[in-house]
C-alpha cells in the first residue's frame, strides 16, 4: 500500500504546495466523509444556507476503523475520496508519512486557533498542516444512576465522583460491590474500552519518541493488560461486548452494564443508542486522574477537484463558534482555544444525562489531562492487535490471558 500511495501522487496536479482553485459563486457539490458522531448535520444545513452555491453530500461511516479502511484503500487507488475526509488521531501518524496526498492547510487566518498539541499532531516536520482539528476527548464516567440506586451505591454525580476518585483499582473495587448487589448487570461494557482509557494515561506505551517499538517489552502495557482482564473475566465486571458491534449497540436498550468511560464524543453515541432509556448521568471524575481518548481532524485530499471550496468549508466547520454548536448537538468537546474559554461552552447542560453540566464537567476533565501519549506510525496497528488480544479473552473466550498475549507479541513482531 505504501509503495502504491507514494507512486500515485496527487490526483489533481498539486504538489504539496497549498490548495488549488478559487472559491466563488459557481455551483459546487462537496462530499464530506466522517464517522461516528461529529455533530455536523445541522451545521451542513447552515453552511448551505450561507453559501447557496454549495451542496454538501455527507458520507458517514459507522466506525473509525471502517473510515480508515476506506481512506487507505482510496488513497492507494488515487481516486474516490471525499473532498473532505475526517481522520482519527490514532491513525493520523500513518498519514503524515504521505503529505503529498493532502492539501497544506497552513493559513495565517487559523494560527493559534487550536490547543498547541492538537496542531502539532497534524503538522509535518517541514511545517505542512494536513488537518484542521475538530474535537478533543477529555473523559468522565457515564453511569446509570437508577442501577446504582438499586444496588445501594451513591447515585448523585457528586457522590459518584467521590466514590470513583482514585486509582483504577478503586474503580474496579466499586464494580465488585455493584456486581455483588445487582441482578446480573455488569459494571462496564468491555475490556477493550476500559483498557483504552487506561493506556491513554501512558506517555510511551507502544513506541519510544523515535518510533522504536517497545509494546511487548513495556511492563506498563503488560500490567494494564493483566489488570483489565482480571477485572473483566476473573472478577466478572465486564458485559463481554465488543465496542461498536451490533450487540454492543443493542445493549444500551437493556440493563447490560452500569458504567461507561466517556469522552465527550461518546455522549452523542450513548444518547442515540439508548433512546428512550432513562437514568444516564455523567460524573466529573476519571480513574487514575485525567485522560483523553480520541479527537479528530478534517483533511482535504489532493485528489479532489474542489480543494479551495473544501478548505473553506473545513475552516468554517472547525471555527470555535461551529465547534460549540457541534458540542451542543453531539457532545464533541472542542479543541479550539477560544471555544474552551467561552461561557457558552462551560454553561452547556445535557438533558439526556439528567441535565448534567456537561460543558463544565468536560472542561474540568480537560484540565485534568496530564499525559499526551506518543503515537507513532505503528500505534494504530499495535493498538488494534491489543484490542484483538483482549477480545479473544473477554468476548470470544477462545484464549486465556497468557496465550492471547503471546499472539499479541507475534502480531507486533510481524509489523
């Protein structure tokens, strides 16, 4: 794939030198590829009203993995990508190796718009900016207050935050109390999702800063792997679901589990899947301190024919004003400096989550983040191999932790 992508170059004649074309008043259709919930549906309508010559065609993949597969396949083919492609931070490092495939979005008009680390992650060594930041993923803990009450646990969000404020072991210990007092309800949805919250607190989990792979020798990785499987399988705290699969989606309509690690973008996912279910809330707390999970970018592939108009739309969608609207719609927490300082953001509440002050809670969770994990070119592939290792034990039940770890070691060695 790498050789093909290098050979095919740009489908529109640009050579890593900015954006082709000019914006104007001629009719144009712009395709935008996203995944999960970016919160852009109403914004697309607003943009079309502000720009009558523009029609937006939205292509939404169900998952980040599906979007990545589509992107890499069409990059290699040299055609077929949307005018704007949403990309997830975990596979961003892979794309930085092919800057000629993306328009340089560097522009004095957007300097200083994002948190420094958000911009740095999408900037090549020679200064090309390949993506405009959308959201960040500061995490709290979403929970079913009604199920907590039935199990005799504190249920108001301040008391829940106090109960879960501490280490991951404190979180798992609270889960043991809940499971012992509940009637077949799990504490969390899956080992994989819980592991992700834990590993995002490790600065160099899989690769050193020079991209040397250390995943299989890093004791922190092995310890977290064993700890989460102990909680999931041995202690019976997991609902044994695979995130994003159909049974995981359907589980929100039943009392399958009581807590869910919750970056801002997960709020819209839960609300959509749990439509009609009452009892969800969110606590201003995260085990082990702060944690960031995810966050995306908008890119403009150079194979597109409408790069100037695409850049204009991408810039508008990632402006602070629009990102606050996206947060209000789907909980995608902004990464823009001006938005983070806005009372309009911090004053947001979410009716589905028991009118929780989600703006204030996620702003507090963002301030609690102390570690920005290093993610090199192999991060996504290594993490995907780890998720498969966890799934074999937690969901499929085909392996014990030791044998599944050995398969993970083999998979990493094959990269």
